[in-house]
């Protein structure tokens, strides 16, 4: 005959002095929940965004990138040299210097031929013409090269001045952005602090209740009700009798 299941129940209740704490905790939890506390939604701003200072710096960068400056003093002062206008007008002192050099050379040639008694001869004329022509060609070539180099130098100086101005504008606007970011970070910190304060105040009752529950549970230790169910199989006594019967039949 099979035995019926057997249930063993062991209770481990909290100390009597702690029972009111758990009862109070349950009551207050219900009251707080019913009051709606802790369910508030923060209505303030949560993101500071870009402030006016940062936006101003960004606009300045965009303006500097889209329009390369060309209003430097170097650009104004060197414009004629850079665009070749100076070459068209010529060096006002070049012709005067060249004329003096040609006259000095002619005097030397004529003096030499006069001393040899060949002044006015064909050879005299050829030497004079060639000497003066070579001097003039060389002088003009050298002057042209100097003017071309001055033109290139002027353009390089203008580009360098414009580049420096551009870099200064970039650096200035970057500094403005850096200052704006500090302001934006401070503003974001204020918003975060305001939100944290709201949440702390909205959940203040729940926080206090949690402290009460923690204190009660920590003081009372582990407690609860444990149930152990034994299976309803054959009785050990019947099993033993069955064993004896089997031996008797052998």
C-alpha cells in the first residue's frame, strides 16, 4: 500500500521587534505609490546645444574658408610690381644710367682710335657700334631679369601676406570656438545638475523608504517559509517485506 505525500514546513520569521518595520515599509510603499511620487517627468532642457559664442566662431571659420582675403597692405603696395605694370612703365633711372655707361664707353673707343690716327675709319665705326650694342643688350637683358624676379618676389610676398592673414583669421575663430565650448560645457553642467536635483527631489520618499527596508532586512537577517515535500512511493516497510518474500520462493 502506497503512502500519501508528506509535506514538511519550516518557518523562519523575523524578530518580533523587526516586524513593525516591515509592516510600516509596506504601508509607506503603498502610500508613496498611490501619491504618484517618483513618477514625475523632468520638463527642463537636457541639452545645452551650441551657444552664441561657439556659433559666432563657426560662422567666422566658414567665412574665412569661403573667401580668401586680399586686402593686406602687401597686396596694395606690391600690386603694380606683381601684375607687371611696373615693367610697362620701365625703370625711370635705367635709361639715365645706361646712357652714362654708353657715353663713357664711346669716349674710350674714340680716344683709342684717335690716338692711333684711325679716328672715323670703318674699323672705328664697327668697334664703336659693336661695343655700344653689346653693352646696351646686356644691360637690357639684366634689367629684364631683375624686373621679372621682382615681379615673382612681389607675388610671393602678397601670397605669403594673404596666407598669414588667413591663418590668423582661422586661429582667431578657433580661439572663439574654444571659449564658446567652455561656456557650452558649463551650461550643460547646469542643466545636468538641475535634472539630477529634480530626480532626487521627486524620488526622495522612495529613497527614504529604501533606507528603511535596507535597515530592516539587514537587522532581521534571512527569514521566510520553506516547504519540503516527500514523494509518496512505497513504504520502506513494505519494501522490506517484499524482499523477504522473494527470498522464500527461491
